[in-house]
């Protein structure tokens, strides 16, 4: 957020009088306020917007400087001559009141030093990669990743001489060591993770990745660890606490939560965010003011929505795991009862909840999966996740269709896999819908 002008700064920063300020207390009587409380007002002063309880939508492309010196000072931040970005409002490709309030609130959930908002999850990921990687560098990543992310790394960045190596999501410390050791012969610019993995729900041991990185790389050669935290964050997984440096979100999903917007976010240290901000300023991947305003609305109910969806998912998955036409359910809440002790251990150390998106493996193949999907009445056949409504899709034929067949098989993205994101409907109604659909298989 722009700083509050002082008497000595007035000649440089008068433009900030238009911008919301941080006036909400972060603590009361020594009690640190919870994110769900801070979402109601943090970063916004109603008195600077005619007393409006909620921030207005600032639909303007540019902002007026009080004088030329102020313009120069702001552009020193925009161009990177001074770290931290502009100290005032400049131009909507760089910043804006709605986006800055949103960024302040995004950082609160994970205790991040700074945050940035983007026009989509993929624009956030692409801007991160472009900011961190140059030709000849290597990206080490977990697998599987969201299909568009894999395409960006292997096919797009690959055209510009960027290399990649990967390890499976559930890799052990020894397996991670082996891949990072092999990659260290070149310049590893970034370690990129996704946990839980899309669409298999496999968890990555972030602590093991951080320990391996710290053991193999030193000083300036130590690559940052970035992680896509869309499936569980920010409520049930906080990767910065386990060794990650940068957290990426598709804010389209749980943060937006109503399937009515597309946006992305990146959180982390000021040092890393400053680097990414410079790239965002250049290529213009910031989200628009209206989307930022909608996200501010959504963040107020994020904890409520995710909690209800998580409770629903636990009930639905308990029903599905016992159904005779279901091969297995890839639901994180079942890890403690399963045979995969490695995944159960990661879950115990990293996660505070099982989430509401899971993989359902039917007995059969594509024919059976399609029959099930086509018979659903309450759950909608659509890609995406994290909305108030329940969604179901077929990754192998939809979101991951572009992934080569051999890699899909290696990653467990099979024809009998259906990805389900549970919403906030009545759980018993959802069970009835799934039961009826399974009868058609």
C-alpha cells in the first residue's frame, strides 16, 4: 500500500490522499487478530472514500501526480531504481487501490511479507518464471503439475533454452537429492512444486525439498522454492512455514470461490516479490480493479466456505469409498488409514485439513467415467474447483488432454480418474446425486 503522507513528504506524495490506508488494528489488547477478522477492513480507510463501508471500484487507467517530483519518485520504484515498487498510485498496469488492498489481505493468511495480484493463475506462474529464469537455466519441479504449467515449462520455455528435471510428488529425501544433485551441474534458477498435485492429490514433502536444496546449494547459487498452493491454501496448508520461499495461487479457485472471476496471486519475501513485480510492471499481468474488488468480497467468507466444503467432502468421500463401483478415493483425509505411510507422514507434518477436492477412481475406464459424469444432476460437469458449487471433470480427456500419453500414465492420470471439487450444498443431497450417478455405470 502507498505510505501515509507526512508533512515532509507532502510535496512528493500528495497523490496518496486518493488511496486507501491501513487503519485497521492488527491486534487488540495484545491479542493478534485472525485473518478472518482482518479480511473485513484491513488496508482500507472509509474516510478517504466518502465514508463508504466497502472500497469503491477505482475504474481509472491513470492517476494524477501533484507535481513532477512526485512522478519521478514513483517511477523510480516502478522501474526498479528503488526497491519496493511505486510509493504512490501511478498507472493501472502497475498498481491501483483495489489491487493494493487485495495484496495486503492476501499476505495476511500466510504471514507473507508481500504479495502480488495477477489476471489469472497462469499469468502469475508465467510472470514468476519469466522473472526468475533465463536461457540455459534449469527448473526442477515436482510432478504432476497443472497441465498448462507443464506445457509452459517444457514446450514454451524449452523453446528459449530453459531445461527441466522433475521428481514425483511423493518423492523421498533421497530421490529429491538425486534429482537436485543431477541438476546442480547447471544453473538451477527455480524449484517449482505443486502440492497437492493436480489432479492426483499427491503431496510433496516441502520440508524435504528445502533441506535438500540447502544441503546441495549455497550462497547465491541457492534457488528459491516456489509452490502452487491452490488446492489447500491458505486455510489448510501454509508452505512458507515449511521452507518454501514463494507461494502461487489460482485465486480463481477457493479465494474467489464463486466461479465468477479469473485471477492469480504470488506471495513471499519482499526481495522475491520485488523481482516479480518488475516483470509484472513490464508485461502487464496485473488483475483489473473490478476483479480485485470481487476478490475482496470473497476473502471475507473464505474461511466459512472452505470449512463447509471440507466438512461436506469428508461425508461424501466416506460414502464413495464404500461403494462397490469405486476402485479408490484419493482423499487426503484417508491417508492415515491407508498403506502409503510416506504420504500420511507428509500430510501429518504439513496439512491442517484434507480440503474438498479429491480424485475418484472408478472401476473401469473412460466409458464408465463418462457415464458417471453425464448422469450427475447437482454436481456440474465443468473444469475448475473451489467454488460454492460441486464440480466434476475428467482430467485425462479435459484439463490434461495435452499431456503426452506416456507421461499421463507415469503420473497416474488414468482414464478411470474423475476429479471432484465439493461445494457448500447439503452433503446428503450430494451423496444422493453421486449414488444415482454410480447406478448408471
